[in-house]
C-alpha cells in the first residue's frame, strides 16, 4: 500500500477539467462495462447540463457522471493508450477537452512505483474560450494502481485496504472522505474511510457477479471544508472466485442429422454460460459427452468440441431404419475442464436421425393380373403393391409408377393411392376386344426424390401387369352415319328410297341378324324393312313441308341385336329434297286500302312463292280480262321481279270494298300461275292520303267473335249483380229471425252477465217456493195472480203448454212424456235451435233487491207447509225452526 501525495495551488473555482492530461494505470485485461477512471469534471454551476464524449467511442464511453467505461473487452497494448474526452454544455454549447493516457499495469511490482516517480507535473485544465487571467499549471497528483480485492472474503470486517494521506497534513489538520458508488452512492456503506487517518476499509464481502469493480474518488479538505488537494481516483477490482456452476441455456437440446452422414458432419451446438469471469479460468468452460443411448452401431457415434460445444459425427453407420434417435448426456465444466477443481453441470441432447431415400420401392410380386370389359373407361383393373422401408408419407417413401412398355397407344395410366402407396392401373381409353384381347404392361416404381448417391434400383422395382379384355355385347352401328340421300320432291308413296343397314362389331358372338325399326320420322313419310333395311315412302315428299329445314329432312332408325343383354344403335338418314315447280305464286298482302281519288292511290304488292330458284321469281303480274270492270277501274305495273304496283285507272271510285283478281306467273319450267284476289278497301282520304276517322271506324266494324265476347261479359255481370242482391235479402231475413228467437237484452253472446246478484228484497214476495218442491204442481203463467213481479223474470207472453208429469208416472209413460216435451219445445218460438247457445240459469236483466229479508216476508209463506224440513236432516233444522212448527 503506497501513500498518495498531492499538491495544489489556491485558485478560484473554474468550470472544466482539472488538468489537460490525465494519466491512469489500469489492468492489462479490460472487459466490457468495466469502469476505468473518473475525468473529474468540475462545474461551478450545478445546473449546467454537461454531455461527455470520447474520441474512441468503439473502445471507451463516458457516463453522465464523468466515469470512463470500457465499451468492449480487450487487452491493452504495452505502450500507453491515449484518447480525448470532451465535455460540452448543452445550453451554451461551450466545450472543454482533456487528453487521457492509460498505462497498463506493470508485471513487476516495483515498476508501477518507478513509473509514478517518473510522471511529470500536470497543469490546470484549459478551456476553448478566453480567460481573464494567465493559464496556471499545477503538479500532477499521485496515480495509484487499482486495488484488487477477492470476492466472498470472510473478513474480519471492516477490512483495511489502503491509507490515503496528503503531504500537507503536517502543517494542516485535514479531513479525508471518499465518494462514488459503494461509498456515498448506492450501494452505500460498502467502503468507509477514517476521516483523520485516511484509512480506507471494506465493510462486507463483495460479489463480482453483481459489481465487478468500484470507482471511488478520495478527497482531502481542511477543518473549514476547503479543498487542499485535487480528488484522486481509486479503482477497486473485485477478484473473481469460482463460486458459480455452468448453466446450460436449455436443459434439453434437439438436433437432427441425416442418416448415412459421413464422419465429421455437423449436428448441433450446445451452449452453457458461467456467471464467473469469462476471462479467467473460473469462467472458461469445457464440454464432453458422458453417455450415448443407444450405443449401436458404435458407442461413440458423436463427439463434441470441448470449447465451442459443436456436436459432430465421428463414425459411419447412421441408419434411420435401425436407430431413429440418439440421446446424449453433455457435461460442461469450468476451470477449463479441470475435474478436480472445476464445477460442472449436465444437459441432454436428443439427436433425431432423419430419413433419406436409401431404400427403393420394391414390388410385392413380379406379376400382377387384372381384367376389364371392353369399351369401359375410368375403371381400375389392377392394384400394384410395393414395400418401402423409408419413413412413410415422405418424398422418400411416396411411390410414382410409370409404364415402360406394353401400352403404345396410351390406353392405361397408373395413379398412386396417397394412403396405401399402391399403384392403381386405370383404363383411360376404350379397348376393343375384337382388336386387342390382352395387354402385358411393364411397370417401374420410383420415389418422388432420387435415391441416395451410390444406391441403385433392384430388379424388384420393376413388375409385369397382365390385363385380359372381356368381350361384351356391343351396339350395332350404321355405315355411314348419317347417310345423305338426294331426291326430288314429289316422290310418290310406295317408292323405294334407299337401303340403310348397320353392322354388328361382335364378330365372335353367336347371334342372329339385326332387326331394323323406325325411331323418328316427323312427317311420317318413310318405313323400313325390319330385315333388309330397305326404306320406302309412305307419303309424297314435299320440300315445302314444315318438317324440312334448309331442304333437309332427317329421320332416325334403330338397329337391334338379340345378344345378352340386347343392344341397339341408331342411324340418321338425311334426305336432301330437290325443288320442283309444284307451287304457284300468291299475292301478299291479301288486303289493302286506297283512296277514292286518283292521287294518291298506289298499292304495293308482293308475289310469294314457296318454291326456290329457278322455280320462283321473277314474276309476271297482270289483270284478267273478265270481268271487264277490273281492267276498266284498275291498272297494275311490275316494279321489280317480285313486286308490283296496283292503282286506279279512273279518276274517282266510290268508297267500298272491291275484290281485285291478279294473275301471277313464276319463272319455272313449265310455268306455274295462279289468280289471287286482293281485297281493296276504297275510302275517303284527307289531304295526307289517310282514311278519315269516320270511314276508318265504319270500315273497321266488329267481327262476330268480338260481339259474342261482349255479350258474354254483359250476361256474367248481370248474374253477379243478381246473386249479390239475393245474398243481401237472405242476410236480412236471417237477422230478423235471430231477433225473434233471442231478445237482444237476453243474448248472452253479446252481453256481460252479472252472476253475483243476490237480489230479491221486498220485490221478491210473489216468488213461489213450491216450484222447488214439486214441479208438477206448477201453474201456468196465464193463471198467475197479478201482483208484484221480479224485474229479472222473462216478459209475460203466450207460451206453449208443456205436458205435466204426474207425481208417480208409470215407467211406460216416460217415453211419451219425453216426446210430448220435444214437440212442445219444437213449437216454442222463443226457444233457440238445438245447435245454438242455450240459456240456462236465467237471471234476467237485474234486480233492485238489496237483501234477503223477503224470505221472511213472502206473501205465500203463510200458505206453505214447511214441516217436511224436519225430515231433511240436521242441516235444514234451522229452516225448520224458522218456518215450521206453528206461529213461532
């Protein structure tokens, strides 16, 4: 431990670096993020925002607190490393610079002290802006090498590290302090200093994995707090101890390697990390394989690079069909793999052997057989099965089939079943048994990807397919089809037209000759002989028939055999009809209109002839000689080969309808002519040559059909009106009948009845209780005494006399009693019909009675004998006491 001496000159506070050149001794090995020194920038205004920069940003960076950190891990060269640290005020853009020189720690202990004695003085920091006073220099501070302190120290604590003192403590009473992370900044309290003696101590064990180094700054002030020395930097490096085991990034590593790989093939890389110093033996890892499962074909199929963790193959013989997966136990050990002092950990590496196409498909049989009926397509005739040891449903397993011989016309194809990998031999073109009775195909099987290098297809990859064609009964066919016949129209019935026969393709089947029949003959002009196929006419052939299109008439015939099953074929006979002059021309239109006067009175007409050239136009138009009035009144002039113009010859012709015969002759050989009648309507015309409205209406008239239709509409309308009137009268009668049957006030269907009325009162004194006792003693309403009546009784009117049943009727009289009551009810006009809503428990339209006191004041109560109530049991005892037993 060497004392640090420092001197300073009294000066006023100036913002900037304390010196122009700052020298520091650091360890030769520098790792990324390691703090190296503090530039000690002094700001007189604590509010300034200073931004620090480095001229070597790739190697060094300066934090906001002025601490210089290594940006990456590297080795310092033997000669000093220099770079410039700049500071800039973000507000004023004022800038300061200081040159930093780093000297690697000497290997000989005395070399550092010698280097310290030989260092030169340093001056006060300089600025880019102008200063009022001269630039002052000061003697540079002592520079001490970093303090190395091992982690996990057991103490005792506090443990003394170094003593800091100034050579001015002999004349002044000084106080020492340290600042920085670990002292007065988090984590605080790790380092303390005796303010009197300057003894720096550590208070607890350090952990390099948390903080690898501490950068402190030591201060010396007098008793008044005035700084007497410039602060000095103290770097405390935590020496790493092997206190962390290696940890794999994954506990299980998965890799693949193709089967058949050569030795040296890369498989995968496993990686472990150690929290200890990677530049020391504590963090230097070495890998090795502890075990391999399974151990076939060799227990050492793989090896691992002990430094990088790369796993490669070292032996040949990887075969997926034998071993599909290997499991390796990998161990990582620090201390460069020292088994005695190093810590280790293990992980699992699972290596899957991937498939390559090292097994060709092989047919399960050398010959396959199939059969197919002739003329059938899209039929699977044979299944070709193969075996392939490669991984199923991969390109190395999927089979493709190709025919190498036996099918020059391309009648077969082979598809692959994706599930079973079988080859499906399918017919794609019809096969004729009479031409080919058997096919022998040569088929080769391959995979979707080529075989691995050095592997050839064995003979089992080729097979033969023998396909037998089955003869079936085929349909006869007409030759030629269709057959064209040219024939002049007008051929008479019974004439032989042609012979239309068919052929049977089944030359090897025993069957009788073909039979012919007619399938389609729209005009019914033809018939065919069922044996010979001779076609004769049954009617005159007419080219102008509606069944002839473009001079062509089509008929279809059927040829049938007697095979099993019977088959038939159709043939079309096309008759091209040649025109003859068998139709005379006709005038078109049949009716025309012209004016009474000579001008304008021209009528354009056209000649129409169903025949075609040369039996049609040009036409000749002329008027007949008889009657004489035709040529006297009319004249005709041909204006083209098919058109002519009819006009009046005289100046005036009376209005009316005239029949004008016109003789039209065609150009056929011989000529054909006809006399067509043109119905001309002569009418009065306006100045435009149009018939006037009156004439147009009169001339138009109504036909017989229109008149009949109008009359039918009128009759139907009258019938509907009559039915509506009858329905309205019947509806009125039904309403009147309903009013007679049921009084509107008593109609329960249209009223709300009140069932909670208990009425009676004083107005109920003429109610006869005998009706509840003996219905047969009820007197007719007609002999009731006139008195006070209830308001809810029916109105008094004449009612039919219902039969009175005797007190003790004979059982034989019950039927007569019922029939008499039924007749009386049928004759009762006030009774509703049997299918209507019957009214029971009639309560009338209401009662003004408010109590039941009328039971005690009934006018008929004194005349009734209520002694029988005593015989009804205890429930009627109260009534018996009230009404029976004398005057009480």
